């Protein structure tokens, strides 16, 4: 028999759903609720990690300068215990073996100037002397200087192999998109290359004109931290699942009462 329209409410009564349908819908609701809660909890953990990272970066970056780790200390270095230390190093700059890595900064699109600094213990540390515009590269004198003594202060950064959103480096074509230290060392014939590089600070590279000289002190020390917003979003969606289930159960009871 066809369903009869309720002239008082305008609703068309429906038949109750089968047990199989209810079980399937229940499993889906539980899975969605659990998944959304898991995502929210993951973002809470990420929030704690990000806050800890920001605190560590601020502490290390503004701590007194210490000597850059020598060869015997390299194996113990990691992102967690070394990244963003404020360090100093001296040695011989090998300007004729430097590498230009493509970069985009607030000063425009250009390159990071990665210059090998040979240390007294025989090791080599790549130094990011700063950012330059393409005009700087066109001046041959900037890329063919003879080796010379020099020193640097700045922030220790662990190498960044090409991955994620970065394009793959092409050493054969001398195209570099990431500061992949082993790859740069191999391409430039360097030995005993440190697993970190030094981002020169403004005191070591005081130029303010990237068309004439590398501009240092551009290390990013602020990090986006939207994990709290993400956590609230996932938990809110989980709450909506609960609300939806309550409404569904109420309507199902009503349908069974009219059956």
C-alpha cells in the first residue's frame, strides 16, 4: 500500500530501516567518529611538538656563540640536538668551488651562495654566505675568486636533501634547488664535508644589496603553527557525527512508532 501523506505535518511516513542497514550505518558512524578524533588528537600532539620546536629554536638562536662542531663531533649531530645553534668558524674559503642554490626570499628570486670553508682539522663546512640576485651571478669575478682566509658566525643548519616540494637537483647541469650537502660535495670534489651548513648572519654578510654581494641574516626563525585550529576543526566534525547520530536515532524511533 502506498504511503499516506500526513496532511497536518506535511511529512511522508517512511518504513523503518532494516537491521542490516542500521548495523552498516552504525559501523560507518563509529569509524568516522574514531577517525576524526584520531586526527584531532594527532594535531594536539603536533601542537606540543611545534611549540617545543619554537622554544628550542629561540633558545639556541639567541644563545651565546659557540665554535662550530669539528669532525670528531659530526656523527653525534642531529636536527633535534644541533639545528639553529649559534656557531662560529674560521678557515679558508674556496670561492672557486661555491654552489648557487635557487631561492625565493623577501628580496626577490635568486640564489643562496654556498661556499666551502676548509677548517683547520681538514673538514669542510659549507657556508651559506647569503642571498644574491641573478645580476650578481653574471659578474664572473664573484664566482672565480681565489681561496682566501675568512670567518663566519651564524646558525647551524642540518643539510636538506632534495625531497618533498623541492625539485630534484641536477648536478650535471649545475642546477640546484636544495642544499643537499653530500651531493654538492661530490659535484665540487670536496672531501670530509660536514653534515651541516652555516647560515651566515648579518654581521658576517652585512651587504644590503643582493645585486652586489650576498645578504646574510635571512634565516627564517618563525614557523606557522595552525595545529590548534586543525585540532578544533577535527573535534568539531566528530561532534557533528554525534549530533547526526542522535537526530538519526530519534527519527528512526519515530518511524518505528508509526509503523
